[in-house]
C-alpha cells in the first residue's frame, strides 16, 4: 500500500505516501490550531506564531535554520488557516532527516524572544498593509466577516492592526504551549519517502511515546463541532478609491463532513469553476462585463462558505450583482442542466487528479485529511464518490445551499448606502480597519 499511517501513544500521527520515480520529499507538520482558536483580544496569534517559529530555538538561530535548507537547495515555509497551521519543507530524499530534525526542533523548542516578537510585529503589520492594499483579496475577508459577524470563523487570519500591536510575548507563548502538543500534531510526507525511516527520524527529534496498538485509547481527538453560524443575509459596502468594484455574493456552504459535499462540489464547478462555467459564460463571454468571475466553496468543521467573486467597472456593478443573483436563484430552483452537471463532474474529478501530480499536492491532501477527518480516502475512493453523484442529488444540494439568505460585500468607489447596505455601524465594528 502506498499510503501508510502510524499513531503514537502521545497522539502524534504520521502519514506517508511513496511516489515512485521522484527524488524529492514534501514534508508537512500540521498543527490543529488556527485563527478560530483565538480569543478576540489575541486575534492573529496563530499567524504571529507561524512567523516566530522561524526565529530560532534553544540550539539553532534563525540563520542556522535558513542556511541548512539553502545549503541543500530545499524550501521551508509555513501558512496559517482558520483551523490549522502548517510548517512544510521540500528537500531531496537524502536530506529528509535534516528537515525532520529542524522542524521537530522548531515545533518543540522555539524560544519566542521578546525582541523577536517586536521585530515580527512590524513585519506582520506590513503584511496587513499589503493585504489591505489588494482589494481583490480584501473583499473576501469583508465578505466572511459580514456573513458571520462576531463568529470566530468570520475573523481575519492575520488579526487586526490593534490586536497585533497589542500582542505580548506571554500571550503568544501561552498559545504555543497550549496548542503545540503531540495530540494536536500530524506529520505527513509524500514522494521518495520510506515510512519506517521517517519514523526513526521523528523519534530522534521528538518525544513520541510507543506506537499505539489496536484497542489503545486515542491520544488525539478531532476538533469538536459547534453550532453552525447562521448566514446574516446582510450587505456591506466599503468605500475605496479603486478602478474596479470588487464584489462577493454568497452564503453558508456545507461543513467538511456533510454527505452532500461531493454533490455540491459538482454544482460549484458548474456554476463558477472554469471557462465553461455558467458565470464565466453569461457574465464575461456573452456580455463582456467583467475580466474575473468565479465561485468557490470552503469547508470547515461545522459550516462552510460558498461565495462568488466578480471584479467590474463601478458603473456596471449593479447590473453584475443582478446577473449573479439571477444565476444563483436559477441554480437553487433546479436549473442545473445535465450537460452542465457532466462538465462540472469532469472538472471536479480532473482537478483533483491534476492537483496530486507532485509531492507537495499529495502531502497537503494527506495532512488536511488526517487532521480534519482522522481518516484518509484514497484518490480512487474520492473519484468513485464523485462519479456516483446523480443530477438529482446535485440539484438537491444546490437547492439546499443556494436557497439560504445571500450576503453581499462590495469594495470600491461606492456610497455606503448603495446596494441596500444594512447595519453598517454594527458590521464595521467587526471588520478589519480599511482606510
């Protein structure tokens, strides 16, 4: 079997997939801690910590870490999401023990010095500035905050200027000690990797405990599922002197374990997943109203986000919003045609397979599946589930999602009362500062 899994008594899980014909290994350390795990006053701590773990350990400086990977032509980096944080590397197979040793050290023994906190604070504030300067990126944060005002999943991953400026070393260190534990950690690797050799390298760098036997109590747990936040159905208009109007329209999607997730994935692909999709053809190709238009579906533990994005000339924003709403209403009322359904199914299956052509894609699939579901479906199992979805099931999933109240976020040179904006003062209180 190309995929192997080992669980230790400490709760640490290791998953690997061997890929014949490659010489590299993609390695990921996945921590069950993200922006949703932060109290509002420490919003951004997960992302702050992502930066700080590269600043040095008890035995290695930041330069030591950088030079070790540069010396072998490897890469090392990290990203923070709402429900997890991932530290990852790609190296030649002969250099995998080095990568494991460095990441084990970073995850367990980072010192988080006060001077590093102050230095990275300025870096993160610049990152927030850069994010705010990209309206096509920022509007998605505005949309999620408007969809779920006050909910942990609605908050921005980067935090706000206020929370980042106020963050203390002790707050970040407590978050580190509380969440970066073996029971919250999954290590995934794909490529030219030997599972037993990887286990040996991990044992050398980390306290793992013995391998868990069948019937032993689990040392880890999945994220507890809370109550699904209700879609607000509100409209937020944020004035900004931009050349385009940036628009997100959407509502609650499906949680990651939902039985209809594959059926709705096909609907999403048919609606806005490519150049043959409904939105692309109707709004860009037929009418030439936009350059960029697409839809997406992001799944979390107890809820999901479904959204469409368009960027258009401000004078055409109202027309484009009406067109998007019309297409969503049509899909919700059973308008998904059989030929669209078949194209959407093919798009979803092909995109999955193409995304797994390199070790990095496979490592990410292993890590996300294990830390989110506690199990890993093979590619063939996923393809079978997609292929078994019927048109009726896809239409039912579309009706289930797209009949919910729609939320609208608009960023551009508009007055705040345009497009029926609601509760502007309340929404602004939950929103990252935008000049």
